[in-house]
C-alpha cells in the first residue's frame, strides 16, 4: 500500500490519522491538536473531515469513548 500524505505542510500521512481515530480521536480538532495536521495552510481540512466522518460511520458504538488527551 502506498503512503498517502494528507497534510503536506506537516507531513502527516493518512494512516497516522486513521490510527488516532481508532484510538479514540473523534473530531478534526482532535487530529489538529494531536499531530498538527490541518493547522498550517488548511488545504487538507476537507480530507481530514472526510476521514473523521467515515470513521464515525464504521466504528462500533461501544468503542465510542473519548480519549483523555491531557491538558
């Protein structure tokens, strides 16, 4: 599988975003705070939004808990 950069400015790959979603991130803002994707030019925000929405549709309901990302 080819590596796919979603956020070119911060060199964030799609697989990194998907892994965070699997671990409990549930919004674009979570992704931005955790790995800075979408925080520079913003051109990747629609793609990040799409990944978040796709994940919300497919994850089991019992796993819908929010991670404690700390303060």
